[in-house]
């Protein structure tokens, strides 16, 4: 009669796998810091292989990418940054421009020793990536733009852009729980898992007006449509068909039409924060895209 237990070699491999997984998760959660241009920039890193640099959305930080760091670190070096003014990174000067954000991000990549990585941005993070591309396109190997804008002014009407700017300014001084309740329906679906809802709320509770205000001015109000036609690197656009902030059928298709050779993927039932509610579909799209260039 055969043994009910796995051979020692199999058990050893399982233990190694478990320990490796725990180690990877701990590494992904750990914050590292680097000084660049007079600012301390925080980041999380996991895995090995071609590099993905993850750029978060507004009212967020690198914690929003924790699932992607776990899902993709078996094949990629995954680095999630806290943008200046967010998370554990220092606030930038209040007068920073779009060019300042772009140039500083390029300097961060240089300081980390990264040679033409793939930038993966979500929402505000896509504008951050485009700001870098405008300043130093040679620093970018490929782009994955999730729930993307060419800046609010580059993708929305003048009236909607002004409404969002005024609303965000009010939200910076309103009670934070009120701001969370206002933003949540535009970011997540009504069926979002409780842990996802709590993660978004936790990040929003940690925001700093002194960090977000210059970012909204430089990367929210900007129009970067002029950059789109100049993009020559492989570009993947990912949108959710339930996204009410950056609608796929309007913003997504316009971005796709303006970026030469870009690939557009629309994920069914996905909201603005695809990375939190549809991580498996996002992982599949990124792996498929990476295998094509």
C-alpha cells in the first residue's frame, strides 16, 4: 500500500516554494528609499527579470500595486514607486511643473540604474509616465497605460476638467471620510471585495494636501495630446468597460487613435481601478503584451 505522504524531495520543494513566496511577499511590502534631486523617494521592489515600474493614481501610493507585485514578480523585476507628494515620498515644491515631474521621474530611473524599463501607470500614473516621455523619451522602453488620460484637459471637456479641479480642491480640505465616500463609487464597483474597499480608504486617509495639490495642478490640468503622436515605443492601453472616470469608449478609443501602433484592451465589468478588482485579467494582458515585444 502506498504512503499517504509525499516523498521528502517533494516536501522539500513545497517548503522551498512556500518560503520563497513568503519572502517575495515580505520584499514586496518593504519600503526602500533613495535620494533624488533633493527629495526622498520611497519604493517597493520584488522579483527578477525585465523591469516594470508601477506608477499609482491620485490619493494612492505604491500599496495599490501589492497584488501586481505578487502576480508578476515571478517573471519581472517589479518596482512600485511612491510619487513625490504621495505615500512615504517627500512633497515636491508647490511650484513644480509637468516638466519637473517628468524630469525628476527620469532621474529616479537613472538613480535606480534602470535602462529603458516598461512604465505601468494607472490613471494619474499614466499622465506621470507621459510627462516623462515628453521630457526624455529615450528613458522609456515600453508603456502600459491603465485607465489612462492625456491629462484631464487632454481627454475631457473643458467643463469637466474645471469641475474635477474644483472638486478635488474642495476634497483636499473636506473631512476625509466624506472624500472617501464621494470617490469610492467612481473608482470601484458596488461589489468590490471588502479588503479592496478598505485598502482604498486607508490610502486616501493618508493623503497630504501639500503633496497632491501640485500634482493635480501639473498633471491633472495638463493637456498632453501633443505627446501621444510622438510615442514610438510599444504601448498597451487597458480600460474597464465599467469605468466612469475614464470611459473606454470615449477616452480609451481617443488615446488608441492618437498613439501610433498602440494596442487597446477593454476588460469587461472592470472599473477605474482595474488593478484592484480585475488583477487576473490585468496580469494576463501585461504578460501577453510583454511577450510581443
